[in-house]
C-alpha cells in the first residue's frame, strides 16, 4: 500500500512537456550528426544559426543515445527527448518506466542544460567561429576548460578545420566524472578530441599537454548576471591556466574574449582579458576578484550583458519551449 501511495504521489508531480515541436520545422537541417559536422567544417559553408542549432540538438541526442550517430534523427525524436529532459525532475508520461534514462538526465542535467539552451549555445558557437587562429601551417592545440558535454570542443574542431588545419589536437577538462566520461566517449567516437576528468583549477592539470603554443581556449565557467564570480570557478581556472601555460598563451584566441565585472552598485568596473590574465588590472581592486559581480562578456568583438547572450536567436526554439530550455545563464 505504501508503494502504491508513493507512485500515486509522484504522478501528481507529472506534467506534460511543452506542446508542439521543440524547433520550428524550418530550422532543422537534415542529415546525421557526422554529416552536419563535415558540412560545417568546410570554410565555404556559412555558419548559419539554423545549421548550428541543428548540430547542437543532434549532438544532444547523441550524448544521451550514443548509438544514434549514424541516424538522421527526426524532429519528433528530438522533441521527445527534449520533453523528457525538460520534465526530468517532476516527471512526465514520456518518462514512465524509464528510470535509467531519467537518472541519466538528472545526473547530467547541468551540462545538458548548458547545451540545449540553443539561442545562447548558437551565439557562442557563432562567436567562436569568428576567432582568428593559425591556419594549416601552424598546427592547432585547443583547450576547453570546464568542458561539460564538449560542445565548445566541437566548435573548436570546426574553427580549426575552417582555418585549414586538418587534424587539430583538442583537449577538454571536466571535473564531474560521469560528464567527462560521456563527453570523451562521444568526441572520441566522432574523431574530434578527448575530454579528461580533471580539475582545471589545479596547475598540475595542464601538465603533459603537447608542446607548442595554444591556439584557442574556451572557458564558459561563469555565473549568471548579478551573481558573484565565486559561484563558478572562472577566476581560479584562469589563474591556474596562466600559471601553467602563460608563455604559451601570447597568441591564443579566447572565448569569451573578455569578461566585465563590477561591484554591487556598478560604480567600479573591471575588464578581465588575456592582457591581464583574466584577473583585472589591479586598479581599484580592494576586494578579492571572486567577490565581484558578473556583468558582461565580449563575443566577436561586441560587449554584451551576459543575460542578453542569444537574445536575437530566440526563434531557433519554438516559443513554448523557451522557458524550460533557455537556462544557460
């Protein structure tokens, strides 16, 4: 009887996912995930937001269902998984009898939430693909710090290939073991890069990397607007990166290109950028950097309040889905 009551009580929490397809049908590009990667790796292919959104959603599906790599996943299947993810906490009829899947979505929820906020993820990928990096002659070593699902490492692969580098070396660091393992397996299966389970706030994490300059670093371990920096490890990761690899970062392209923080009142501002090792210039810093408040980022040369990243790309998601999926920052 107690078990029956528990089941009934849990059913009271169930809700249906948002109605309709997760994407407007016109947005979804046909093709398997490897085919989309191959298309976007060509420099003559414009980085169209719809194409990048399709890439992200099919990458999301492959992260959860790795046996789907050779499948042109339908919009119905993508919507079904998005609905299961959106209702992973409260439950939904689509999750009935799928305890293993629900636990997976819960355990990987933070990383996947960063990925499926398509307007923001596509904005970041678009900005990443504008970065100036070495071409074919220079080789390419790229690092993703706090890699999560590895989507920005995939973006670095596209960046390198579009710049003429046929075989970039790409390494991500992710401290959550289950997330690191899943991202590593997926990126290895795609032949793109590797993700190590490691704490990027430790200098020793960066030992053993291939020699030579670092072409690109992505690091989105930032809190949402108005939260103190200590909510995420961005300052500590930046400090460890520069302590370990400083001389190798003189020509590195970064995403974000810079971060703007301030005091609570917004009177004193600091620009964290490569020229100050993402630590500020020291002027007027009477408190530790970790106590500063997150404000803006620079992407593709434009300074944007972090809450407005992806704002112009909201149409990549169908309107009913935006509230449940747009939660990156």
